[in-house]
């Protein structure tokens, strides 16, 4: 006798390499559910990633319907919503892929117990990582806190082969999903920059490996160049799995040895994402709690006007402003510029890294529970294997090095587009006749870079 099953989707909005989905379909007639969980213990999505979620659910509903699986979008406390879905569909089993934040794990454990108590099978499977964070440790049996040995250990592991799509059943009409969501008016601009869904993610990976990866090791630091994978939002929502990326890239490297070194560099960045998940799994809430204890004593400046200027790309430091405006327009920011923007806020402006992390959480389409706070803590110096406290990026020097002709800055900060290359990253220092070429009311630098650097060094050294 067949028994109904439920696949509870979370950050795994794909059909291929979805272990829980395969298990559910093999068990019996399957209904997929996605819950907008209202539990107070969970971090709610930011506005930009919530927009992406809506689009992704619509695509997934069609993909699942082609395989005979209907997707329901629900809202409410997770435990009661799951139990209600079990009753409504007379389900004998619920399947899901694991997630790794402490509050999420605690909630999932409670729901698994409740299902077992109700006589319902509940099974979980590896989530969207290369190696589960509880399954990789140092020779001393501790979690890795330094990246280089972590990467060496991960490279030596057999990364599980991606699973095929589940068997196709008779197709059904795709249901309407997430109908209670109304996209904000500002989100229309995001649609100009992205294709969303599993097929788009696979296309993006193929294009990157075929056309761009050879230039990745050096070009990835040049913000005006389009040589990065742009897979981060697809990964954040599980439209593609880390395992798929790993094995596809390895296959390309074997077929094209001339690309092998560049692909290895790319995969080391993918592994950094896993390293952040290790931190997420083994520590307190890394979005609020410094991973290095002494940083809890840091005295941050209360500067709401400065924070707003940073958020709006009005710091007077063009490469930082370019990044913040790129973020607002597209939902992402070039990775090197993310470091510069974060360093300016935390080190030069001495504003709490958690305020910057929250802004990114709200405005990034690729906001990720592990990578976003993990990378902010890395810049702040409070993370594991973090940038040392004395590393303070100079945005002018960095701009001149990685955007020497000002191509990136001119695109996003039109006020300075008519300046000569020599002054495009430091308009405030230009001669008066050159300054007259600045359009509008572009501000002077929000801080003195040298003096603010010394202030930060003194404060952090005192810890």
C-alpha cells in the first residue's frame, strides 16, 4: 500500500541533487511544502532575498509539477504548520535536507520528535554543503578555526556525487504559490540583473566554466570585469547544490587541463563557504556574537548619520560608494569591494560590524546565514581565521590598484566620471580646476583615512 509523503523544502529549491525529494518520491505520492516560518527564534529574510524567494518558488512550482509533485507555500510556526500539513495530506513520512544554524537545528530536532511521537516517519539528509560541518574536524577532534588546513582536508575528501532527479510521475498543472507576497516597487530593478531558478543556475555555471574561469584567479579582484561566477544567490537558495558545482568543475578541469589551476582557485572559494558553515554550526549565533571573545568589549561609535551615508553610497570615497550603489541597484556587490566597504565602516568609521551585517542581510539577494556574518566578522577581526586587527584596507589605494582606469567607479558614481584617472579615486585631493569637473554635490570623505586608521589600531590593540 502506497503511503503519502511530504518534502519540506527550505534552502534547497531544486529538483536535481535533492536527497530529501528523491526519498520522498520513492516513498509514495508526494506533496512539497515551503513554510515562511514565523518562529521568533529564527532570523527572518531581508527584503531583497525575500523578493528572490518569491521568484524562485514560482519557478520551482513548475519544475515540480512536471514530475507530478504539487508545491504548497504556507506561513506560520514551523512545528504546527508541518503537523497540520501531515494531517491534511494523510502523510506517513516527512523528509527534509538539513540546515545548520543553532536555532534552526533546535527547531528541526523538536519537529522530528513531534512527528515520531505522532507515528510519522521523519528523516533528514545532508544540506547544501560539500561536507557536513559536524563531519570534518582537525586531527585533535576539534572544529577547524584556520582555513588553510580546512581546505587541505576538504580537498582530500570524496565529495558525494550529485543525485539524479527523482523519477518523473504524471505531470500536473503548476499551482499558484506565494500568493500573499507583494513585491515592493523598488524590486523591479533587480529583475533586470538576474535569471532565477534551477535551470538559470546551471546555465550560469556552464557559462562561467566555459567562458570565464580561465581569467578568474586574477580577474576576480577587478570589479569592472565580469569574470566571477555570480552563483552566490543560486547557492543561497539551493537552486544549485555545492556538490553539483564541485563535480561539474572537476569534470571540466579533467577535460581541459589548462583550466585546472583556475578551477582549483574557484573551488577554494566555494570551500570558504563551507568553512563559514563550520563556524555557523559550532558557535553561538554568529550574526550577533563575536567569535573572538575579546571583541565583545569593543566600544563602537554611535554615528547614525555616518551609517546612513555609508548605506546610501555617500562616503566621499568613490570605490566604496560605487559598491554600495551597486548593491542597492542589483542586490549584490563585487566581493573585493564588499571587503573595502566593510573595512571602512568597521575600522575607519568604528561602527559596529553588526549594523553593516544587517544592512547587507536586508539588501543582498545572496544573503546567507553562514557567509554574510562569517565574512563580516572576518573583516572586523572577530571571526575565525580573520583578517588581523591591523589589516585596514585603504579604499583609495585599493581603488587605484584594482580599478586603475576608474571603470567601475565611473559606472556607479557618475559624479566623478569626468575626472582624470589620477583623481577618480580621490576627488577631494584634486586641484581646484579638476574639482570643477565633479558633477552635483558629491561629498568630501567621511573620515580622514590616516587618522581614523590610527584610532582603530589603538582601540583594537587595547583589547
